C-alpha cells in the first residue's frame, strides 16, 4: 500500500500547539525522540504522519495550516515523501529489537520465533505497523512500569475479571500488556486513528488475546460504563481537555495511569485530576516526560444491620 509521509520538524518549545492541531484533526502521528527511528537534533522536535494516497489531496491544506499556526521563530521545516508499506516495515526491522521494561519484554514479530523468555517474563510480540507505541518512547515505558507495579498490588492482582479502557491505544502495546498481566481481564481500546485500531487488532491476534480486546474509534465521552483501570498515553493538553470524561469512566476504587505529558505539564494535569476527586499515588519521570498513577476513592462500606461504617 502506498502512503505519503509528512515529516514536520520545529523548535521543541513550539511542539505543543502542533500536537493540539494534529489531535483536533484526528490525525495519527509519531513524535520522534532519541529512542525512535529518525531522531531529531538537540532542541528540535520531529513528527511523522502517514497519509494513504487516496487521502493525499488534503495534505497541502494541512501544510498551510501548520505554517499559519506557528510563528517564524518555530523554524518549521516540512518534507513530503511517497512511501511504501514494505519500506516502512523494513525500516522498523533495522531499528526495532527486543526491549525489556521491568519484567515485560516487547519482542518484534520478526524476532518472536527465536525469543527465549526469562523466568517470570511477560512477553509481547508486537508489529508496530504505522501506529504509535512500541515501548521505545519514554511515555510508553512509564506506563508499562506503572502497570506492572499496579498488578503487583494484592487488590489488583486478585481482581477478576478486570475491566480496562485504553484511551489512545496506538498499536495496542498497553492494552495487550494489561491483558497478559491480568489473564481474565477485558479491554476496550479507543483511538481517533482507524489505522491504530487495525494494528491493535492485529497485535492482539498475534498475542492470543483477540477475544478479550475490542478496539474502536468511539470517542471517550461516548464510551458507556465504568472501568476498574484506565490507561491514557496521550498529550498533556488532550488529557486536560478530556479530564472530566476520563474520570467519569473510572469505577469507584479504580486506577488511572496517565502519560504522554511533559514534566513541565505534570503539575497542571495532576492538579486537574485531583480537583476531580482522584488522588495521585505515584509520579514517575523519565527524560523530560512524566507518568502518573491516580486512584478513585472507594465508597465507604456500611454494615446494613447497624448502619456503622465498615473498614475493608
């Protein structure tokens, strides 16, 4: 399949408005850093988008919107290039090798047959396709560490079946890790990028969890029900925008793992979710990124005979 690659590079401090623009237009993108393919030079941010050839007519208008949005000091550079899906996958094969994050190992599909798991390892076989999140980015690693720590808590380790919502599921790495950590759990993954939904479904099939994972483009504020665990590895401004909708879908006593936010954004994001009734129990950082583990208070239990509060 043929795609048009859009590569946008700009001064790092001007990246947040660009991210907001891409999210508003519901465009899937990858932000490159020193752990990803094609890292930018110091002080610069680089984004890559892949547009199917039959949608390429919309690209000139997007390029114009980016230039109109950003000031001259952002020093925006935009490059367009036709790419083939096979070329993309070959590039990943040269770069993407097995990664271990704690006891979680992310193994590219082309290395899965030769991989020998370590004792106690949770192994994910992943093919990134064109979707975000192979474990190479600090935000994904932060989420995976917090997931593993949460699973080690007695209350969450014993929870079955656990209902999980993955907001911005990308290639499905967090959703699938959660399903492997909690063998009786079920996940709903949502993403604004239809390509991400396809890649998530393919990776779920590859890891034998397809029957427990549903992926769709439903918007967060349209997702019915509440979930014991929510995952959201999306940008700081988007977390603020969706904060009320996210909290409304968290069950009493549930946990929320957030990342995708810069350390400079973490205080504002944390404050917003605390104002909505959550408590922050972990605040982790890696490079310039932050990850948060928040909890929804459980309702007080009452003895129906006496009416007195019961501690659980």
